């Protein structure tokens, strides 16, 4: 007798990105429990950047993705270039920005083989192209290249602090991220 049962596929979620320009691209596994991001050494992903709050954001594995929640960080959390103000679900290929540090969400299934260095380079290039496109499409992006330098971490912290003090409050954007399904 033939069985009609489906075998469950094991899914692993990763955040792929650099902690600093001079460091290699890292793949950090997001576990099933509460995964925290921040400057605190106890965080699941500790990012030593002055633009990342001590307790910046948290990720939780849900049915079809990762639930991302900003924890009241100073510089905010963005998904695909849009700052989030409420929890939202992120999926494979989405770009998450904590302060000025950018990571790509990667979903790996148990059947997939190991990636090669060339694949990692292609993924990083694609992520940066997508991020650059998002930044140039935004109508309120500064014309002096500040956002691009900020996204790549190539500016002094003092310039960021002074620029932040002079900016108006961030508008809440309706599109771009997927709100949590009820």
C-alpha cells in the first residue's frame, strides 16, 4: 500500500551580511527561539556599530518566514528600504537594515547542498544592487549620497549624529513590508 504522507522539509533561516566593511560576509543562523539583534554582547547577533541600539530588534521563526520586531531602537529597523513601526513578516530575499548595517534573509532547505564562494559573492552583489535601487527610488532620499554612504558604513559617526539631529521625524510608510497576519 502506498503512503500519501508528505515528508517535512527542514528549513533553516539565516541572516547574511557584514558586521563592518572590512569583515567577510557572514551567515548567521536564526534559531527557533527568540533571536535578538543589538550591540549587547548577550544578543544572538551582536553588531558592534554605533548606529545599532543595545537592544535593537528581535526575530522569531513563524510559519512562512521570520517575524521581525523593532525594540524601540534609536536609528530604526527597515525592511527593503522601508522603516517598520510594527511587527512584520520577512521572507527569503528580503533586506533588513539595523541602523546602518544591512543583512539579507536567506532560507535554506535541508535538501540544498552547500553554497560555493561564487554563490555567496553573487548573493551579496544582488543584495547590494537591490538595496541601491531601493535607496534611489525613494523620493525623500538626500541628493548628497549620504544614504548610500550610510548603508555601506562609510561615514564618520559625528556626521550621522549631526544629520540625525537636523532631520524631521520619519514618516510611517504603508507599503514595502508585510504586516503580521492575524
